């Protein structure tokens, strides 16, 4: 897997990543990756180059924010007739302007395969003997990376910045009053529709959409999908052509997501607690390549790297809002 972007372009960008930005307007809320600005019923979402794993912000990766924002824009446009979303416009490679919604306090994680290395992953828990996950019975005899009989939804709570997402069941969400039963049913239905569509589209480009997360919000009584969609941060992608062979051998799949960085940290003994190990430039560059390749594989378009002054470009493109 190669991208047309020269490694020298990525290496040069190591000193030009977007860690954070101030726009001087609205009320700012900083998520793990996105800086949000609330402004007159709208929300300006600036996707930074920060990378998070194990619910910790780790470092920055060149061009990552541009990749994530443009992939989300691609999917929001493709799925808007299946499930409505919050997008108003995309005025900059790193920016999305959206309608302000009241977010539901859960993340909808949809899984098509049993895999993962984090403590909230299905395989991590299954391999340690658990056969009930988020209230769902999981059958015996499954192998790592095996396709599930049908996709399952394993929700998590939405942690505040710096916190940890917690696994939760459908029953706990409803009985705890986090989401009304009829609304939660509608959200589940929308999440499964998006996942089915995403898997079919990914397969056209030689990819397997393994699992993903969706977030939903409510605007004037209408349920919208918000935040991001089918990005290498929110989703796990594998190469379709090599899946069966690698699975048969019990070998690791070829990922197109930040699992590469997760595995690097896990090999260093880091699973979210304690000090974050130093991440070398070569690891950052390889991660950037994988993000760019993911963009190109998912969208079928060549990535146009913009290495201008990112904050200056963003402020210029957001002129009418500032």
C-alpha cells in the first residue's frame, strides 16, 4: 500500500501540525481531537492533528486532521439520504460548520468482527473468558478477528475530556434514563443502517469496515448523526484481499487505522494508564501514511496535502463567521 505523497512532505509537516486553535468567537469546547466553537445555533468544528488512543491524547500526526475532516465530509454527503446529519458546510480542509444539536450521552459502537486490544474491545474481554458483553451473549468457540454472525451494538458512555469511556448495555441506558426507549430504538436502527451501507461501500474499494462508532444528537425533535463518520479514528478497516489468508494463519490483519499506533503503545506495555511512551517521528510518519492511504482507499481520490500555515488558512476560510 502506497500513497503518492512523498515521505519528505510528511516529514516536513512534523513541525507544522495543528495541536489546537483559538478563533476568538463563541464558546470553546475541546474534545480529544476536535476543537468546537458554539456560535448562534451553529457549531464550528476544527479537526486538529491530535491523535488519541486508550482515551488519552498522545501526540500530533501530520495531515491527520485534514484526512479525518475530509473523510467525514465524504461519508456525510453519501449517507445524508439514509440518515440526516448536522453538516451545513465544509469551508476548510480541517473545518466543518454544523447545526448545533443536543448530543445523546452515549456512543453507538457497531462491531462486525471480534477483535481489538483495548480494555473496552470485544476480543480483549472475550479472550479473558467473558461471554457477555454490554448485555449481549457471545457464543463460545470464536477466534480473534472472526466475523460475527451479524453486527452487534455495544454502546459506551461519552467521557468528558480526559476521562474514560465506559461500556454500558442497552438495558442500563434505558433504565438509567440516559436515552428514552423509543429514541434509543431509533438510534440503534440508524446506526445499523449506516454500518450496513459503510460495509458495502468499503467492500467496493477492497476494504472491510470492521467496527465503528456513531454519535447522535437531537435538533428540534429530529435525530441526526453528528461528530464524524467512518474515519480511521472512529472505525477499524482491514484490507479485504488478505483477510481470509491472515485469519486462517492466525496472523494480524492489515489495518488502515490508528490500530498501528495502539499496537506500538501496547507493545511498550501502555494500555492507557501511567506515562505515555515517547512516540518517535518514524512512527508518526508511518501513521500519517496510513491515514492518507485510508483517505485514498475510502474515497477513491488522491489526497491533496495542504502544508500552508494551518491556523492562518482556517481563520481566512472562516472569515464570515469571525
